[in-house]
C-alpha cells in the first residue's frame, strides 16, 4: 500500500492533476436541508486549495484541511485514509491538492476517502489558517445543523468558556464548554498525545479565555447520538483565563475599591 501511495504521488507530480474533476472544498461541502448530503456524494474528485490544519494518526490517518479564501462557511473538510495508507510528508500548514478521492458521508460528516489509487501534491508549506471566532450558540447542544453544518471541519474559536460535565457522547472524552451564549460540546480525542496524556486534557470547572479546534459531527441515530464537537489539536489551542461570568464579577469587586 505504501508503494502504491508513493507511486501515486510521483505520478501526480508528473501529470499535475488527476483525470477526476477538479473542485474546491466548497463544491464538495455546500449542502442544504433536509439531510445536508454533499451534491457530489459518490463522485471521485480532485480537491484543490486546502491547507492542512491537523494530521490525526488514530485508528486511521485523518487529514483536516481548510481553504481560507472560501470565507467563513463550507471551507473545511477531512480526508480519511484507508488502512495502511499514510501521508508521511504531509504536515500542518501545507497546501495540498488531493486527487482521485471519493466523496462520501460518514456519521453525519461529508469527507473524502483516500486509498491506494489516490494521490496528493504538497504545493507549499508554512501557511497559517486563522480560526473563526463563533459564539457557543453557533455550535450548540442540542444539535442545530442549520447553524453548525456550515462550519464542519473548519477551525473555530469559542471564548470565555468554562468546562462543565464530562463523559458525554459516544466516547467518554466529550465534555461541555459553557459561556454566556450557551453550551457546546468538545472532545479531547484529537489531542490524546499531549500531557498529561490521560483521557482528558481539561478538568471540570476550568476556565478558558479561548478554546480552538476543528468541528466534527457525530451522528448515529440508531444509538441515540447526534451532536457536533469541537476538537482542539494541541495544548496551544487552550488559552487559560476567567470565564465571562467570573470576569464580570471580579470587575464589580474591583470597582468597589476605586
């Protein structure tokens, strides 16, 4: 499989793009009610313009990309690699084109399936993707796809949040982030390898000035699951600080002594 991947990469460098239709992330992601299924579902495409925001080496390698030029919606997507297929030279900040990838729907997410017949080209490196600042009410629980779906796999930042209940969702590593705007869910599974290395990086009651991550959906209605979760990537995605409520209270106390 690795040999096939290397051959595919070499071929892509020589011929430029695949015979598959070249599209943007927006072309793949933009969808509407009732189910937000991609109009390109089951198509094999070449996706251009994406900048890598996370390489997640879990059960399978998953590469999350975003194209900043597409603006504040429908600009992110994940590439799910087949078993034993890796992308060892793809790193965060790379601008990568992926060729001959299949558009599919999985657990509520539109994603791209990468196998031994697919290929990629790293065009440049060192790019930064600025997260979009959103209120927790834009990615709420209970789920509201009309609000959250446009942000799928985009980098988002929520501000002045406090960690609430733990152990939510399908996996035990989900938790609440609450602000004055409402509550969203987050998960530490995408940063499992940062210290302290336990199930959670956060702890109940911890206050953060901001938390950043990419947004992923998990839908399995037959088991009762349907939610969006913010997935921080590393320790730098958490900025400690007081919650909005704490800051307002402390501001009032200080005002008494002026």
